[in-house]
């Protein structure tokens, strides 16, 4: 991953979330405030504009800028969580290019920062349920020497499966946890948007 690919990822993520904003908000309406899609769309649209003209010497600064923009522009818990994920990952990426192992390690650091912030673990019905398996697949692919296109595809598939797996879970963190058993039967919107981000990465890595 170089600067251009990192910028392309942000743009693709912004497009994906914009296309699915209404659906994400519907998911959120069932177990949250109902504004997840709107908030994520606003944040990623702003992030795409912020990084478009950014003079960066590698993917790290692109992700840091994206994370900072998400924190400043996205309301609720999503801004701090996604902002922390991307900013932390970006700070781990040094140099003009990042390989699969570099990206896996960076996203692992971002995931750990998110988990520390929200005290969430897999099974709590949060974005962690999509991100954790995605990072695991990236790490596995890195160990096998797979190219980014294959690694990102495996990560996207794992994220999508992880998001779907939140449907039968009872939420244990965030606003949805207040619903208790009534949160069962609904896909977590944060997991859904995380899967969109990983699918966007797979798309640009394949191009």
C-alpha cells in the first residue's frame, strides 16, 4: 500500500458508506440513535476531501488524517472509535509503502486501541466483531506471503461474516446494550460499517 492506494481506500470507503448510509441508519434505528449512516457518511466524505490534496510520503499520514477528521466530524461513539482505529494504524505505518504484514500490524494496533477505549471484545455485538476477524485474516495472509489483493479479500469476507454473526447476539456494550434481549435479532451497525470499510480496501487492492 502506497499513498495513492491509501487515498483510494478512503475514497472507496466514502462511496460505499454513502451508498449504504440509509441502510446503516436503519440498522442503528433498531438498536441505537438511528444516525450511524448519516454520521459515517458525513465523516468519510469530509475525510476524502481532507486527504485528496494531502501531501503525504506514504499511507501512514493518509490514515492519520482520516482518523483525525473522523474524530472531529462524526458524532456519537463512531467518531472516536473509527478515528482511533485509523489514526493509531496510520501512526504505525512508516515509509512510502506498507506490505501486508505492516498493514496487519498497524490495524492490530488500531483494533487494540479501539478495544481499550470501548472495553469491547468479540461477542459483545460491536464493530470489534467485524474488525477482529478481518485483522486475523490479514495476519494469516501475511504469514503465508499472500499479496495485498488476496489478503484484503480474505479480510473483507471475514468482516462481513463477523458482522452477520452479530445478528443473534445480545449487545453488551454501547447504547444497544440498554435494550438487553431486545437487541437480539439485529445486525450491529458498527460491525456493518466496518465490513464496508474492509470491502472497500479489497476493491482498491484488486484494481
